[in-house]
């Protein structure tokens, strides 16, 4: 009898909590940035909320799913690492339809596939801000600067591509963090080497920045 009562109270509590969470998520309103500066400020503000455990988890409900179903119009693009510790939407406290995310191990853009995705975000989606987001303890860069690797096949190709951008750091494990930051800057330079992209930045139509995610604190810092 007591067990039955306990279970029904528990059930009711869970149901109420679920309903409250659902309602909370629905009531969240978040601004839609209209300029590149505002777009960058939105990312910075979202990361502040995340790292201070004040996330509001916007744009995560079915209303947003329906709203974005006909077409996407993300205000930002992020080229990040596939690393499971760097979940882009979470660490910028954004939701569905907000950020066009390109993630590969080591966030290197030196391939047609990756650069094609970057260009799609810029040319077709018209994102107002693009971040290349390196992060602490990156396994891709760690592998690329380590000597005597035994990788082969596609992983060797991946590490070789990253290595060519951080060749000065090969064999210098103690400089890993510097290598990660340098690698991030090189990717931004590579994106800006495309004249039509550089033109957009020059005209003030978009902002492209290198950034670094600290896996200890959750903070994203702009590198330039
Ligand atoms: Zn990584």
C-alpha cells in the first residue's frame, strides 16, 4: 500500500517536473542578431551563460522545429573539432537553426569537403559570424606534432594535413597549447585567402574570428 502510494507520488512529481521544464523551454525568448557585431556578441553572451551554469537552452522545442522546417537561416557558423568535449550548440547556449556547425577531428579546413561546407555557410546561408574554434588538449593536434606515430590510412592523412600547418611544433609536446592556437589562426587565414570571403569581411558583411575553448573552464576566448 505504502509502496503504491510512494510510486504514484513519484510519478506525479516527475510529471509535474517534466511539464514545468517543457513550459520553461517554450517561454524562452532569445534575440535574433541582425548585424555581424550583434551575432558575435550573441555567441559571447551564450558562452557566458553556459560557463556560469545559467544556460537557458533556447530554440529547443517542437515549435522551433516547425518554425525552421521550411528553411534554415543560422546567424553563425562554427568550424570546430569533433572532440566530444566541445559540443558547439551547448557551449554557446543556442538551439535548432542557430548555428551551422562544421566539425572534424582537429578542425582543419584544408580540404575541399570542409572548405565547401564553410563556403556554403558564407555564400548561401549568409552567416554573419564565423568562428574557427580550437580547443585545449586537442587529440588531432597532439597526434600531428608527435613524432614516430604509427597511424596509417585515413588517420595518417588527417594528421599529416594538420601537421603541415604546425610543422614548427613537431616533437615539442610541451608547446601543444601554442600549436593549437597557431593551428586555429592558420585556418582563419586559409578561409580569408578566398577573395570573395575576404571581400565580405572587408565590407563589414561578416566577421571571421579564431577562438579557443578551454576544456577546464568551458570558456571560449577570441584569439584576435
Ligand atoms: Zn580536437
